[in-house]
């Protein structure tokens, strides 16, 4: 049976999700997340001509960037957390021009961005009871771009931060399917 004919079954809802970022202390759950684009991928193709036919073969899988929007609360300060991730990734905030050889000319590295920057990123889709029914894990994530919302006296919206996250690949764990669902038997 499908969810529209069985009131005990419910579809997944867009507003039931949690984002967990490993570098956001103390509990790593980003309660001030406003929206997130779940991982997506595309598969390249190779074309081969033979006589009057075209044949296509799958190529490499490319994972697309994930974008998310966070509300910027005063406590914890999401702007401050975002800047800490940048610094932990290896970027050195310049207060003066770096001197050669004194160790202040550090740069961002993938190792630092993954191990000390974001650390980890999970997106959980929840059911109506708050249990995770789908968990996306981004492997080796790092922040590719950040955009802080504009300030405007005529705008009453909450201040936001838009993040673009790059990662190597994603995994998706789906909760156990109902044993009474004939579709999956």
C-alpha cells in the first residue's frame, strides 16, 4: 500500500531534518540550520560509434556541492564558528604581512580542512517521531565558499550565512523498511 491509501504510512517531509557538523561544540547539532541541499551526483558517459549505431558507457561519478543556509544567532555565534572553521583549516588571519620563515605563512590544506575544519558533516531526515530514517554522510568535507547576508535597515529577516560544501563522496544509510510493505517484498 502507498502512503495516500494507508493512514499509518507517512511520506518524508522537507522540514524534518537535522544537520550535524563535527566542529560545532558542544553537541554538534546545528539547530540554527534553515535549509540544506542533500547530496546529488552525476555519472559521466563515453560515446562509441559502431556502423550506424551509438553506444553509451557509464563514466566517472561526480558528487555535486552541498549548499546550506544557517541562521546567524548571537549565541552560539555562527559567524564566529564559521571563521574558526576557516582558521582551523589552516588559513591564517593576517594582522600584518607574514615574515618569511617564521611559521606565520601557513595555508589551507585538505588535511587540516577535513581533520580540524569541518571534521564531519551529516544530514539526517527524520520521521514524525524524530527518528532518523535517512542519514547522509559527507566524506572529507570542507567549506568551499561562505556568504554572509547583507545588512539592510529596511529588512526584518533574520541574518543568515550561506555555505557551499565540497566533499569527495557521500554515503546514505536508509532506515529499515516496514516489514508489512508489499512493495519491498
